[in-house]
């Protein structure tokens, strides 16, 4: 039997499972690119405003470390490539990590790969199908980014280079994720290894860009930026990324041949002989299972907060005297710096909501894997079990948002030599929590009423992001914008605190959550 036997049906299955996630990921990212291009045009409409902007950015090592080297900000395309390059590379890397993980290591962890392996399926078919899917997703994203930038009036060659650089970085990290899937024995460790590689690549790129540039060549993210979209395009770094991808895929295949199904090349360390008392309680067990996820999300948003805090005081010089600033940053009562913080915190809250959805969907994963049924055969009630995960999702999401506020406040205090704003910025980071809880409540409701559609919680979050971030730019009416719970969050620190809208959001979240838990209590377990 061929080592690739059965790859075609596995590919069809993987595409079916990703038919919602990948289009949502790609659509949101392309909309972000289009919105960035439109914002650049509106904010810097004249040569004078753009020249002032260039002077501010080129002399700011904090911005360069956070985003990347400003190669040519005199054009809209060059500005978009600078703003999107570093963060976009991290986004496509994470997308590759999750897609590869879902169709390789996660399948082995939940036991489905063993059933598939009983059929005439080759040893390398699952990883091959996963890599084909992630490659198609990255190529689609790169092509649509290029088309969006061409539609924005930028040069075709620069647009193709930008799309190709993002797709190339995504392919490299798909290879890294495939290798990590062979080394580790669980999805958590696989994501930890790949996430560590992404973080290391970002830090190497940042250190290199602030220094002499040599360290940037050790980072795949740096390779993507060295294609220089809209700044004298260079195509040979794309070949470097493709060679690295081929080498990593070859390594993943070679490692797969050396291990058994379900095992990893690095064996996990043995646990304690007896469980801690807290693990006998559903809340303690849920918290233990999600501990690594909570720490990872908190660290990620803390670092994002540091980036926001380091650049906040430069907001006024970055936007200059643009008459469009009120449309871009909102109509808060505070100054431009406070409005910048408010908009940034809201965007981070949308990202942080992903933690709550991930924890809520763990209930569905426990159900489909068969691990839930033995638990419910004991004296454990469905209310207690689901309530534990809901508590971790909601309390943990507040902690994740607080980490973002702390990072922003600490960095701003260091940058301004004034720690008096720290409490305000922490509060600004936490205040969107009720809106996040509404999204979590919607996910729990889907889990209870329509368990097979529980992953639609990601669609709810995508719709909220679309309405909140791009709704005003698209000219949507107010009643449509108000459908997003994030639209009703007080825009701290630029606006006054208002408890009323937050209490309403808490009530909506409570109703959705209670309804979902009640529906789960009354239905059968669904495969």
C-alpha cells in the first residue's frame, strides 16, 4: 500500500471541516488590509502630512520593533506593507499552526486517526492532506490580499509581492507546525512549540530591525519583509521561504516514519501518582485543563499591550492635523492619545474573545471525543460540569483583557515617565469584558441548542469584528452597528464610564448562557 493512499478522501474531509473557518479567517484579514489602505489615504491625503508621518516613524525605534522597518511610507502601498507586514505574518503563522494541528496531532489525540488507520490509508496521508489544505488557504489569502491592494490603486507588482510574502511566511510555519506535530504528543505541546517559534521569529525580526538588520535574516518573518513590497521588490527571499518549507515538510515526513500513531518523539513526563484534591472538582479540573491556554493568551495580549503602550504617546504626531481622524479613531471626548488607546483596547478585546470561545468549545470537544459520557455516568451533574467551563471562559477572558491593560499601562508609564495613568488603562482593558461574555454566551447557546453548529461562535465573533472595526468605514446604518455588543462598551479612557450598557450586556450574556446550559441538560449527547 502506498504511503499516500487515502490522501484524497482525507483532503476532501479536511476541506469540508474548514469550509467555515478558512473563509472567515481570510475574509477578515483581507478586510483589514483594505481598511488599512483606506485609512492611510484618508489620514495622509497630502505630501506634507505624509512627509511628517514618515519623519515620525523613521525615528521611532519602538514602532520599528513593533511593526517592522519602514521601507517606503511615501505611498499608500508602502504604508500598508509596513503596517500589515509584521502583524500579518504572525496572523498567517497562527492560521497555519491551528489548521495543521487540527488535522494531525488533534486527530491522534482524540483517537480518530487510529480508526482511520484501520482503513487502507497510508502513513503520510493525514499530514499530506493537512499541508495541502493549509497551502491552499495561504495561497488564497495571498491572492486576495494582492487583489485588494490592486483595487486600492497600488502597483500590481508591489501588491503581488505583499501577497506572496504573507503566503510564503504562512507556508514556512505550516512546515514548522508539521514538525512540531511529530515531536509532541498532544495539541497543547504542539501549539506551544509552534507558538514559541512564532514568538522567537518575531523577536529576532524586531531586534534585527532596530539593530543592523543581521538578526532579521534568522527569522521567516524577516524574510517576508525583505521582499520589500512597494519599495523595489525583491523576489529571491520567496525562494528562500519555499526551500525552507520543503526542508521542513521533508523533516516532518521523516519524523512521522519514526513514530507510532498517537505517540510523539518526545515522551511526556509522568504525572504525580495521585491527583490533587482540587482536580476532583469540575471547576478545578476545567481550570487545570485550560491553564496553559489561559497563560498563553494572557502573555500574548500582555505583549500586545506593551506594543500599544510604547506607541500611544506618538499617536498625535503620527496623525498630524488630519481632518479624518475623528472618523478613524472615533468621537471620544478625550484627546487623540486617549482615543488611540480606546480603539486599540477594543480591537484587543475582540482578539481576547477568542480565548473564551476556545474554552467554551472545549465542552463540545469533550462531548465528541467520548470523554464526557463516563463523567456524567457518575454523580457529576451537567449543570456543574458545563458551569465549570463557563466560569473558566468568562473569568479567564476578563484576566486576559486585564493582562492587555496591564501591558499597555506599564509600557505607557515607562514611555511617559508617569505611572498615574496605569489604573485608567487597566480599567480600559477590562471594560469590554461584558461584550466578550455575550459572545461566549452565544457560543454556549449554540452548544446547547445546536451542538453540531457550536463552532459558529467563531462566526459570531467574526461578525462582531466586521461591524465594530469596519462597519463605520462601510457606512453601515447605526441599527446594524448596534448589533455588535462591542458597540455598546464605553470607550475608555477617551469617554466617561457608563454602567448601564455594561449591566445590559451582562444580562444578555447571562440569558444566553443559562439558555444554552438548560438546553444541554435536556438533550442527548451528540457525536
